[in-house]
């Protein structure tokens, strides 16, 4: 099979989403499935919908358009404040957008009138992380003005934490958001149906004893796709952390000295290579690089250590094991590696699903029968046959659940 490739286990993604939908439903919080790491993949969106997700969000209108073209039945939210240059596309494809600027809302209103549509607005409030948001003291006044725009409906308020500055969602800032929702409703005599508390960083708060207050929505991307909360990147109990893996192919395998020789200056990416003599090492080169992923966000199987990466080569040490040219190595990924691999045209995207399906996802996903090449046992036997590795390495991390 072609490499490098992302192997995407739709059943594991569905399982993760279903578990989170259930856990949060007990707190009367619904899940908006955040699709941006998947570029709006319809196959992954369908897995989320099967899991009970009713609303899908993305920061790129292009991804929302892709999901619309696929005919998905879900409410679509643009999670980033619309660009003025895209308001017509936003009104045509997104039911709701997150906003902080009256000028943008005014232009959305004009576009909505032209299109004879109604567009929903969620006003984002700044709670300290210093990315997007209206200062809390300005919220009531701005909400009052939003009500005056034709073809615009104020649907709710929201906040986003732990993105720019790592500010943690906690009982204090979540209570502040709830209090703001109450105040806007009382002062403007309306009902806000969405109070969106945040992202995967909100899960520790949401699973604690803290009062959920008015928060009735969380927008989850990484927790669904990678099975982790994002404040400490801890695995969430019962979720898969290996639903998506990167598989790369070995193109060179040799024993080489660990120290370079010659007059040493900067490397291709401006680094000064570390000069620690580890003697001669079994070095393997994989055909994947910084153009395809974030090498710092890859976790190799036991016994393999990433040494360095250039734009198109990943150099790994394999200890005393020799790995043959043509063998494949499977990596777990963090969010940074995931979004870069998803976005690289050089990385194939291959999904598997219990039932053979033929969902072509926006041209990027190919769905194959799990019982063939990617099936549980088949996967590891193929892995071991091709590599001749020790038992540790045959135990592909993709087969484990955390
Ligand atoms: C506004 C907004 N909400 C939610 C998310 C989802 O974040 P996470 O993937 O950490 O759940 C993001 C980022 O992707 C975002 O920008």
C-alpha cells in the first residue's frame, strides 16, 4: 500500500465520539464535533453523526463547503470569525458563525439578505486566554446591536480557552460565562440557546463536580480524534488514543557513526546538530519529513528513536535491529503532527471501517475493508513479516487502547 499514509480507524473515532457524547449528555452538555484537523472529511463526519453528534464545526469555510457537498445532515458552525472576503460563502454554507466584530456581522447581514437566508451568530467572549473574544463588559451592548441586523439571529455566546495562553477552564471562568448568558438574557429579554464553554481543554472541568451552570455545548476535536484532554494531554479513560496513525516506509537502512564529520554549520532547518557520540548506530531513513508532518509530534514504536528530520527524510535509530528497505513503521501522533499530515498532499489518507464501505471523502479518504490488509491480526502479521522485528515492535501501537 502507498506510503506515507494516515490510517484512520473510523470505528475508533466513532467510539470516542459516542463515549464523549454520552458522558457529557449526563451533564446536559452537547458535543459540537470539530472537523478542522480532518479538513472536513465527510467519512469522519459521518462517523461522528453515527455517534450522536448533531453539530459540526470547522474554522475553514472550505471544509464546511466540502461537508455540505457531501450532503451531511448536521448543523454547521464556522468556528473562526468570518473574513469579510468570505461572508457570502459563510452565509451560503454555515448555519451559524462565531463572531467578535460588529463590522463582520453587518456584512453577514447584508449577505444573508441578498441570499434570502437567516444566519445565526454566537458571540465569543474573552475570558483571559487572549485569543478571540469580546471583553465581558462590552458584551451586552454588542448583543443589543446584533439584534438590530436584518436576517441575523443571536443564537448564543461562547468562549475559547487554553489555545493562545494555556488558560485553563475552571469553575470561576465557566461561572462567569454562565452569568454573562443570564445577564444578556435578562437585559435583552431573549433566550440564548447556545452557551458554548470551550474545547477539549474543558473536559477535566466538565467531568468534575463543578456546576455546569448554563454551559450546554463543548466543541471537541482532539479529544475525539486522539482520545486525550488537552491541558496535560492525558488519555481519557475508555477512549482510543490510536484512532489515527502515520505509516511511513523505509528507504535506507545502514549502520553509521552517530557523529557527523567535517566543518559543522547549520542544518537545513537552521539547527546546530547535537554532538553526542553514541558510537555506531543502526540508522533508518523513512520517506516522510517536515513537509508531511511534525516530526516532534510522532511517537515511534518501542525500540525505535527519532534522531532528526529534514523536509522529506525522517532519520531514526533502530538500536541493534536492522529494518529492511521497504518495511513500514507506524507512528502515533500528536495534534500538530496530525494536522500537518492531514494537510499534506503527499500523505495518503486511508480509512477503515467495520463494514466495507465506499465513502469517498472529499477525494482524500479511501475506505477499505477492515478484514483485508488493515484487519487486527492481519495488520501485525504483515508488519512483522515485512520487518522481521523483535516482539516489541510487532506489537503495533495502533492495536492498543489506552
Ligand atoms: C474555536 C474553537 N473551538 C474548538 C476547537 C477544538 O479544539 P480541540 O481540538 O482542542 O477540542 C478549536 C480548535 O480546533 C477552536 O478554534
